[in-house]
C-alpha cells in the first residue's frame, strides 16, 4: 500500500493560502519526516483545519 503525504507547499495549496502565510500557522506534527522534509496526510490536515477557530470547530475569538 502506498501512502501519500503532502509537502509544505501542497498543504498551502490545499488550504488555499500562500506558502508565506502558512509559515505563520501552528501546523500539527508531521506524520512523516524524510530527511529534513515534513509530510502530512490529507486527513491530518483536514482534521486540524476543521478544528481551527472559524473553520467549523471552535468559534473565533472576539
């Protein structure tokens, strides 16, 4: 079975944000490391994103 992991730039693309903006986000721990490169499963990013304030999880701070 092949597992597919998203790179940092692929995560930015999935979320629809520039990679420069993504560098300010507190991303979840990567699912894998290949050398110094992080990788996340799509489900990890989707679950993390759903729990962010204003994204269907917690309400935004006022």
